[in-house]
C-alpha cells in the first residue's frame, strides 16, 4: 500500500483524488496540503485530510510519496527538496520546476536513493517524457513539437477567421488559457517543455533562457492565410535539432508543410515528433493540459513507483465477458460477386429487410470474367443478422466467390 | 555498470550491440548465446563473447540482466524462467512469449523480486507499451491500432494498384515480411500484440485465441477502391473496446474514415490510438519492426533498469554549442507591410540580392487603411543575412509595421 501526500488541491489535485476514487489501486492518501483550509472543495476531497502545514506533511513518517501540484518555484522547490531529504519519492506536475531546477533536484534524488518523476509536467496525459526516454538510446537528433495548447488553439481559431484577441478570450472561456495567458502566448511555456524533452531524449542539459523564444502575439490572420497559400500551416513550433556538436533550439511561429502530421494538429491538441537514428520518426498526439489528463499522468508515475520494484501489477483478472462477433452492432461494407445480378440484388434486399438490416448504399460493377461485384453499405446491425442474410444468398447459389464483409470502425464517435 | 547477457544474435541482437557500441552507457556485455558458433557475424560481435550454452550464461554470477532475442516459446520460455529464477532481470523482444505466457512470467518475476520488461515485443521502437501503461490509470476504454507493418504495407501497395501476391513479394524483398509471412498475413501477429496492449492499458488478461481473428488474404484490390469511394480506408485493424463489463476484441480488415489519423498510416508504419476517460485520445505512430527500432526499445528497457533504482541519469553534460539563430540556414516566409509598394519591392530585391538571399515568391495584396502587404518566400539562407536585408528596409523607412518572418521547418527532409 503506497502512502501518498498531496501538495496542492486545485483542479489537478481534485482530478487526482477523483481518478483514485474510481480506481482500485493499492494507494492511500495521508494528507492534502492546501493554502486555504476554509475554501469550498469537491466532495472527493475528505476535509479531515486537509492541512495548511505542507513541510510537516512531507516529512511525516507514514508518507512514502509526495505529489507536488502547487506549481511555480516557491515554495514548490523547497517542499520537493524537503521531501527528498526526508527519504520520500516525489511525483510532480511542475514544468517550471523541472525545466529550471531539474538537474539539481534529480541529483538530490539520486544522492538519497529516491525517485523524482514528472510525466505530468510536459503535455499532461500525452506520455511524451516516457516516449522521449524510450527513444533516447536510439540517438535522437530532432524533436519537433506543438507543445502549447493555448497557442495552437488561438492559431487554429485565427486560421478559421477569428481575430487574435477574440481567439484568446475564447481559449480562456473554454479553459485552455489562463486568466493571464502571457506564459503561453510568449512561447515561454513551450520553451520550458522543450528544455525538459531535450534532456530526456538527447541527454543534454540546456537552461530555458539559453535560446531565443518568440511567441504568437505578432501573428496576423493574413499571415496564416499567406502561409497556407504557399502550402504551409503556421504553428507555434518548438524544435531541437542536433548536428554533431551543434544544437539548434527554437520556439517560434514557424511553417510546417500542410501534408505533415504536425500541420494537422488542430485546436488545443499537442504533438511531438521524435526522430532518431534507431527508429526514424515517432509521432505522438494528444491533449496537453487539463485536470484529468494531468491527473492521469500523475497516477502513471505513482503506478510506476509501485510496479518499478516489480512487486505489483495493475492487471486485474476482471470478470469481463468477451462480446461474440455476431453481437457487435456496426455498419459494414459488403463485396459480393454474383453472376445473376438482378436475382442477387432482389434476394439480398429481401433478406436484409427480413433480418432488420438497412441498406444505405448499393452499387454494381461488372468485372471481366467474373460477372458483377455488388458493393453494399449496410446500416448498423448485429453481425449475426447480417450473416443470416448472406447465408441465404449462398444457399440460393447466387455468389460466385466468398462474400467479403468489412466492419466500419466508429472512431471519433461515441456510440456502438 | 550493468552486466548483460544476450540470448540470440540475429539482426536484432546485432542491432543491440551496434547501438551499444555507439553509446556511452555504463553497460557491459558478458556473453552472447547463439545456436551456431561458427556462423559469420558482424564486426560488432566480439567472437570471445559467443557461447552455445545459453542456460549456463543466464545463471552466470557476473550477469545482472538477460536480454532474450531468440523468439518463439521454446527454448525462450525455459531460458527466461531460468534467468528469473537465478535472480536476473529480463528484457525481451519476444511478442509470442509475452502474449502467451506473460502472466505466469510476470508472476515469477514478482515472486523473485526481479523485473521483466518487454517494450520491444510490441511495435519495436514505437513506445506503445509505455504509452499504454502511462494511460492505464485514466480508464482506457478503447484501443484501435494498425499493429502489423507487413499487412499495412501490402494493403498500401494494393491501394496503389498492385496485386496481393506481388505486394507480399515486395514486402519480403524490402525486409518488411518474413520468408513465411503467414503469422503476419493471418492477423495472428496483430492479435498477439493486441493481447499484450489490452493487459497493459486495461489491466485485462485475455488469451490470444479467445477472439476471432481475420487476416488480409481475402482482400481484393477492388475492395480497397470501393471502400475509398465510400469514404473509408481499408486497414488491418486491431480493436479492443470496453463497455462496462463487456469487452469487444477484433483483428480484421476494417474500415477507417479517411480523415482519421489511423487512415493516414501508410506503408510499413504502425499506429495506436488509446482512448481513456482521463485523457481522451492519444495517438502514436512509428515504425513497428526492424533491427535498429527493436534494438532501441531493448536499450530503453535496459536504461530503465539502470535509472529505475534512481542511481543514474542518461543526461550527459556534453559540450555542445547552441547555434545562434542568425546562423540557422532556412527558407523563410516574410510578411512586410509597406506604403510605397514599388520602392519597397525594389529596395527589398536589391537588398536580398546583396545579402545572397534568393527570392522564390513575391506577391502583394492591398490592405484596407494599411497600404500593401508583401508576401515573400526566400531561398535557404542564414537568418543574419536576411535580418541585414530587412534592417535596410526599416532604415529606409519603408515599413509601416514590424516585419514578420516565419521559418520553414524542413520536416521529412534531411538537409539544413
């Protein structure tokens, strides 16, 4: 049973408690340090866990791991130091802390035999830190990312015709931008993320202020259109590129060829392209902010602390039933080769109607030496109903080849 | 210093030794077990390390970690068991072993306090295992992947007009398909991968033969075209979908909407979409096979064993110089607002020519109340040269607003 102390209980802290309440992880929260004991909290926050004495909490003997969700350098840095010095592992979502003080804190953790994990500090639930680390041994020579969701959202809205100020306001309304969006808009947030990723992927330690950073405040709508006319998407990009002993680093509004996966990253999404000698291009895309995405990454680090020692697994032998294919409701594309087209179509439509399967599209093409191929798109129906209808076609000896049936995967939609 | 024993020295084993020879990891290879001592080997394989007695190697007292690269169940399973029982950590690239015997082997590892890592077993260097694990705490409800590079390559070639048999042969010639491609073409390889990912992401243990699997042998070229006409790409998809206590699992040629990122995964690439309550959609794409990609994942696991205990970091304080922005050679898109268009264009072209910057495109649009905006696309040149040319324009008082300059990122290309 891992015993956890939370520092900070804003949206991310509440998200962590929310996810924990849904999970069956062998993990118990010993205390939650907050600045204001009397502020109203979500029901998932047990009032008896709250304390306004974080330094006492992080050195409590019944705590194994400290989760730092305060943000900023002060007092987060002192608390993380105190926790490591007290022999606790630390999980943090604090990007500024890791970008500015990462080396010193990692050294402290090593000297104490503790671990400092920070997947949540960059791109929230999109596991770019783990990916960067996994590819490090392959010789990473380029990172190219869209690392700030606020900027990407604003530029996406501007590309769709909105003015800069209106787009920023909309981002704020929708929760993608802070009340003071300066850190995002200026590109400094993306620069901090780039610095962390460069260390993880390339093993190079660079201070966040060692390279020029340009934000999106100067971008005009017409610039986005002009870029598109020339075949490019205008994005706030963060790029690190290693050439032998030289390293290029930049964060700025740059142009990406329209066909490239990075150009297709829209709205508040983040993405990262990692290029290495060992694996070529690896591309990741996902949400880069938000309470639950960030909380998911925090829990991933807690899980790693639990499984890292090889003492547990998340795998639960749950009593789930595997759905037989015949019960899967879906639309399907059929390809049916027939000799007698008219009789086949009549039989097919009769049988589909009898099986309660609607017919959304039907076309027929002659095929040299093989009669006719029918292309049929069905409505949503259980596979078994369709199989029955097709069996009747076969029984009537109407098919000249086995029917091919392709299920339409409903990606990006909720229903099944 | 981590002491490693390799089991197997085919293309992946050689790749591991190759990457190790290029890296400065604190890691030493104690022995390499092979079936045939007298077979010719790459220069990176030191002959004095070779042995044909794998069981002796895995229990050697000067070995910390055993890397299993033999493949298949026999003798790989016995060797991995022997290694764990001898107190060694194990890293394996063996998909069949993890899919078929993963639970028992993980239980053995836990009982001995050892770790069993297998990032390389699924999608090689694309870190899908780490991603699946990182998102597990967020409540993963769907996995949808293109997990077999051979099938995706064959279907991509067929979509471009090639016959099935020719496409398979080409895949073999290009090294994407085995001499006997049955395991790939039948869909069973993808099913094994799906089973591993379902355990990592959903915590559910499913035997690989618990659900129906359909390969691509029946797919006709016309089916691909008909699917496209209806707005879908036909891919070998592997899908797991959880609905409460019900689990759908399928591997089959299925249809993906053309606009979806999975539909744009072409040639031998693999991809995985992970959907969770916590993070929404996370998408990964990369190479899923090959010697160096697989070796990169093996090294990632070795690195994790080294860093997991918090005792080391890959970060090297290398003496790299950060390239000043002015030295970065690139094409750039300029947006220049001017009042006197003709004089501005003349000055600009003169200055660019003097600075050695070629002009690939120039257009001018009138802007209400703001004169004219020039859109300029330059050839590749150092930023400083361009800055000088633009400074002259400003000095001549020709600009009515700050010039916006956007660097074209050369993604997908090698040169800079």
